C-alpha cells in the first residue's frame, strides 16, 4: 500500500513537472535566443555563453516599437475599463433583477461570442467608417468590445446570481440605493469574477491581430501584434530581435497576472469575512 502511494506521488510530480516544462520552456528559449546575435542564434545553448543586449536596443532604434507598446496599453486599458463598467451594470440587472425576457437576453449576449471575428469584420468596418474613427485607436477599443463584453457579462452574471440576497436587502433597508448596494456590497464580493474578466479583456486586447491589421494603417498607431508582424515581414529579418520583442511584449501580461493573483486572494478573503 505504501509502495503504491509512493508510485502515485512520483507519477503525479512527474506529470506536473512535464506540464511546467512544456509551458515555460518556449518563453525561456525566447529569452535565451534574445540574448544571442549572429551565428550564435543557431547554436543550442541552454544558457547564452556571452549575453548580448543589442537585440533589445535595436528594436527600439530601428522600429517604433515603444510607440507600439504604448498604443497597445492605451487600447487594452480602455477596453478593460469600459468592458467592466458595462458588464458590471448589465450583470447586476441580469443576475439580480427579475424581468421578462431575462434568460433569452442572456443567451443572446452569450451567442454573440460564438461568431468568429472574420464573420463580423465587414460590419465592424462599416461601423468604424461611419463613426469616422478609422485609423484611430478608438476603432480598436470599439471593435474589441464585441469580443470582450459577452464573456465578461456572462461571467459576472454568474457571480451576481450566487451572491447572498440578504446582504443587498440589508443595504437597501439601511437606506442605500441599488447603485450604492452594487458598488459597496456586491462588487467586493464579486472581485474574483471581476479579476477574471479583466484578465480576459486585457489579454485579448493585447494579443488581437486581425482588427488591428485592418482598422489601423497609420504607422504611429500600430499595436504590438502588428509591430511583431512587421519584424517578421520587414526588409531585414532578425530572429534575435523578434525574440527580444516577444519577451518584452510578454512581460506586461505576466506582470498583470502576478499582480491580479494577489488581488484575487485578497478579494476572496474579504468576501468570506463580509459574507
């Protein structure tokens, strides 16, 4: 019995190790490759014998990559803020207020996310052109909403439904309005859902390529995915610069996950105390 337990634990840790190596190795190899130049890129070295930082400086000198990162941050942050503002209020109505047609409306919201991006590309192009925001960052913020809002609304609606009604009723009895009850009572308890929605919206906006390629032509307004594409199909291709750019663009997402993970734990703890 003891031997079987040891074998089971060994297999479990081997599986976990294999999953960790499989997921982390590509990023690790990108870091190693970004610190090589010339013929050293084609040699297998698990640690660069002589780290070179020229690739990191070159992508900012030879490409407007810093501007690409700033554009992506502006778009991603705006999408997160607007998506959460709209989905929080929509999820409150869908999850806690009884009205006719609530379930069909929620299913319609969810069904929007089932359409592929290319299926609504022509319609979004007409809308962007009609609003006069073509070739501007606001065109991306608007078009990404169709991708983020259905998911964030669905996730937050699930959280709103599961929150105790007694807390909201007590706040209303004490004289709070529905908006005050939502902001001061329900939102702290729904922190895990808000965090998950924020991560999804930010990651999707940061990595989206199709709409960014179609709606933006001005080189000063290009986002990170299109900037990486220019590195691949530019006049001079550099594998080291591409790896350096990939590492730099991955850091904000990793930093967000690390920061949000701590916030999520605090939100769960606060919710358990208040509940």
